[in-house]
C-alpha cells in the first residue's frame, strides 16, 4: 500500500532529473529498497513520508548523475565522432525547435544551486509544503522559505524579457498565492 501510494510521485521526481526511462525505473525501485532498509530511522512525527522518500530520491539521483558523468567522459575519450544520417539530422532539428523553451528554462534553473532548485521542484511540481520539502532536503524551514523566495524572484526577473514570459507570470501568480495563504 505504501509503495502504491507514493511510487508515482517518486517516479516523477526521478524522471525530472534523469532522462533514461530505464534508469528512472531502476532508481525508483532503489528508492523503495533503501526506504525498506532504513525504515527504522523514519520518524512518523517528522516530515511526511513522501518528503522522506524524496530525500532518498535526491541522494540516489545525485549518485546516478555523478556515475553517468564519469561514464560519459570515459566513453567520449574512447569514441571518435560518427556521421549522422540525413533523417537523424532532421529529427534533431525538430527536437531542438520543439524543446527551445524547455532548454531556456533549464538554463535558468541550472543557475540556481541544486538544493534550492530541488526545493523549488518539490514545492511547485510535487506539491509538498515548504516544511516537508525542507525536511526532505535536510534544511531548516526558515532557510527554505528564504531560498524559495529568492529563487522565484530570480527566475521571474530572468524570464520576464524572454520567450518564457508565461512562466514568469505563473511564478508571479504562485508568489501572490503564497503571500495570501491561498
């Protein structure tokens, strides 16, 4: 029951950080295995269970990304450049055009420190409260509020004059709702 209640949220969390769907599945299962192994340390009076799982997910995805980067560097040294077929070039051009806005947003998000970016994702995308998100990342709730406010302000300012104005508007709306307790 615990697995069924939380697997979709954990999978979404991991999928935002890892592109390979097979790796997403593997890491998601590793999260629940790690949760079972460390269940004695879970404090039911602490953060929500999903926040605890996101904390485990955060650490496992970071480990995977470090290992992938090492593997990629090693493969890059071993492989030469290969030629692309015409249809592959066309597919790449279509993908680049389709994801231009996503890349711009990703670039702006990349300028935010990883822990603060995760805080933003946990609250905006996963629906955790700031307190639960802070607990998942091991930071104080007050510090989380300050970091979240600064990150939203920075993104709002950076995106205001870009093709991503709609995202900046959504950040404004979200900030207003937080201030008014909606």
